[in-house]
C-alpha cells in the first residue's frame, strides 16, 4: 500500500497517538473524528485526513477548549482560520488571566515567607490582619477588576514593577518630608513631586477608560473605608513611616494636586 493510501485500525491509531480506543469511539459517536472508511465487515479504517483531524483535536484540547468548542473550530472548511483565531484569542486571554492569578498567589505566598523570615513565626494577629485585608480587597474589587489588575502586573513585568515600587517609596518619603516641614501645597517643590507621582502611576492604569473609572471608584471607596487598616499594613513594611501618617500624607498630596488644578 502506498503512503497516501495508508490506513489505520482503531487500535493502531490509539497506539500511535496516545488516544484511548474508548476516546476514539466517543469521538466517532459525537461526529468529532469519524473513520473515513469501513471494511466490508464494518471495521473502522482511519485515513491520513482522519489522522490530521485527530491531531487538530488533540492540539485544541491541549489548549483547554471543550469538545463543543473544538467541534465549532472544525465545523468550517479546512481553510477557515477566522473561527480558529477567534477561539484561540479567547483562550489566550483566559491563559493570561490564569497566569496573572498565579502571579498574585505567588506574591501572597512570598509575603508570608517574608513574614516568616523576619519573625520566625508571625503571631496570629499578623495572619489575621493579612486575611482581613485580602477579604476587604476582594469585597471592593470584583473578580473582573482583580483580573484586570493582575493582567496589568504581568504585562508590566516584575522588573518594571520593582522600579515603580522603589520610586513610590522615594516620592512618599519626599512628600512626607514636605508635609512634616509645613511646606505649602502650592510650593513649586511640592508641585514637582505631585507631578512625578502622577507620572509614576500612569503605567499602572489600564487602557480601557471604563475599567479605569471602575478601578478608581473601587480604590477610593476602599481607601475611604479602610484607610487605617491599609496604613497599618504598609507602615509595618516601612521603617520610617508611622501607622497614622499615611492618611495625612495622601491628604497632603491630594491637596497639592487640587491646588495645581485650581491655580491656588
């Protein structure tokens, strides 16, 4: 038999591809991969076209598509790339979202490891405070907003995020210094710091304006209702910041931004 006329029994196909005979029977029953030919006695014989289709099915299943989605992809002609691209784009978004969630989980676990390194065994109040803040965060930011934030973090990458964190600490220290010194909020030095603060935050904003507004609203509500708890958590990680100082610093910064807007 020539190469282009090669045929496989269901057992041979199962052995060659790693798909069980039972699965091949199921694919046949639902019309996903049917044997292109039958012998006179009714036995299935798979052609090269069937083999290529089976590999496409396995590849799509490997990407996480359901059998119904795989069937939709394969329902068009062999050259129908539009449906395939649409489903793969959607699948890529889902994979990126899952990766972003794993990155968040990694950071939470890393945070607990940091506590262990610092304190040997954190006391129950530290764990309780961490759990409470996670709960509060999830209350104000719905899952879709948390996913947007997580994806943005992945897009920026750890190196850039570390740079933003370092700049945030430098600006926070500078703003605090001006506040403690009693520098007027319309002083050019304070205005310069407030401009740098806004520039620093710009890369963190999502490209979608509506999502940006939702995130801003959720963030302001969270800060309004949980500022003391947030301040306490941040001050534990910054040696030079007292727990009750952060709300005052943020208020001072906001007044500086407002002064620029009103021309005071």
